[in-house]
């Protein structure tokens, strides 16, 4: 058998095996078998040395043609097998895009932030301005301008984190009251503001105390502002958060920045005044401190107390959240336990 006949036989044999190959591994094996350096085509070409000078170019050209034909058939078969493999995989992994998707869990504001948002919404609806100050504050605004000079005994009630001798982590959001009084133009009307935010005190963390907690301070200063306005405002707050049946009572107290000062109690929302374990059988729950703005506070901010007066109050969203949802340990709010936090519906 001549070399051309052997090459033709190899091409036919290779074509048959390529056509019958079932997978990509078989294709690779056929390529090595026929086109590799030790393959039969290479062996045939080695016999060209025995050919005459006229036959050698013809056989060489034919051998190259056979090699190219087999290479082309291999590539075509590989493409076919790859497409079949892809189609099989797609069929196996098919997805009906018309089906509803898997629900994605949505987050919600922290329960304390929910309480703050409810208060902010309420007061802005009543025309109050929201003033958010810096958590790092000047001592003069945190204490002196609120009628707490350096030797005032009330400072002992607030163990403070100092940054420098005159800069501190604010112990209350009240500094914003002094700052707003300084810049407010009373010719344009009364000042009505609230200041929500985080505050810091060197408390030992326990079930009812935290070194970091939240406050919402509020103040109204203008002409003819009375204690009755204060009580009415606090009743609106209590009923907005805890229910329309609740009442507010005021008890005399003392705060350096208000005169007179009061503690505000609300009707126990659990027993509606009948007496229970939550209110210690009194029918009332203490919720915040308030009073009429001290004349010294007005003077130090450049406001004439003979012409203007007002009320101020400070409440703790952390405590309000504890009361509203019956949480006994304030630390539960800060442990980042999702099982605990997801109990509180945002609309609650």
C-alpha cells in the first residue's frame, strides 16, 4: 500500500472515531492518537525519504491536507459536544423566571430609634424645629449656660467623660437649648425646638443604667408661655406613645435649669390607674423631668426673662421603650441580639 493510500485510510479511520466520540475526553484522546508526535500520520511522513523527488511534494501536500481535515473535524465535533453539554446543564439548571422570588429579609430601625422617630414626627407636626448637636461639647454649654457653675452641687449627679479640661462628652442634649436661644430671632416668633441624640455619663451599666443612652430635650420660649402649656404638651406626648386614655400629673421637683421644676407622671398604661406591679400599685409611672426655663438660663443666652419665658423638658427614649414594651433590662437594647430586636414592629 502506498503512502497516499495509508494517509487516506488514516483520514477515514479518524473521521469515523471523531464522529462516534461521545465526550470531550474522547476528542482529546483522538487528537493525540492521530495528530500527536508519535501518531500514524507522523510515521507515514517519515517514510517520505524513500520517495522520488517528484512524488515527495505531492505526498507531503496530501499529508498536510489529511492533517488539516482531521483537525477541522475535531474542532467541529468539540464545538458540538460543548454545545450539547451546555444545553444539558441549562436544562438541568432551568429557572422559571415567572415564579415569585425568594423573600429577602428587610431590616427596620432599632426599637429606640423607632421611639425617637415617633417623637420627632409628633413635634415637627406641632411646628417644632429639630436641632441635632455635637456629642463632643464645650463645658460652658453643657453646664455653665444651663445654670450649673463649676461649684454647683448638681454636677455631682452627672459623672462626666472629659476630653480636655473644657471639652467633654455631653451628659445631656440640653446644650442645644442654649445654642438655639443664642441665635434665635424672637421678632420672628417663639422658639420651639427639640434636640434628640446620644449622651454619655460615667455610669456603671446595669438593668436600668448605661454609660451611653438617648435623650430628647424640648423647649418652647416666647411670650405668655405657661405651665399649662407644658402640661398640655406632655399629655399629647404621653397619649401619642401610650394611648389616648392616659393622663399626666406634675409633682414638684428640682432641676438647676428650670424654676419651678416638676417630675411628670403618666397614668399606668398597663392597669390604667388601678394599680399593678409595673406602677408599684400607685397607678402612675414617672417618665420625665420638666419645668419653666430658669431666668438665669435665658439671661446667659441673651434673652430678657422679663419679656420672654418658656418651658423645657427632657425625656429618655430608652426608658420610654422599656415602659412601652415591658423590657426590664436596658442592656437588652444594646446586645445586638436579632431575635430580641425583631420583636418590635416598626408600627408598634
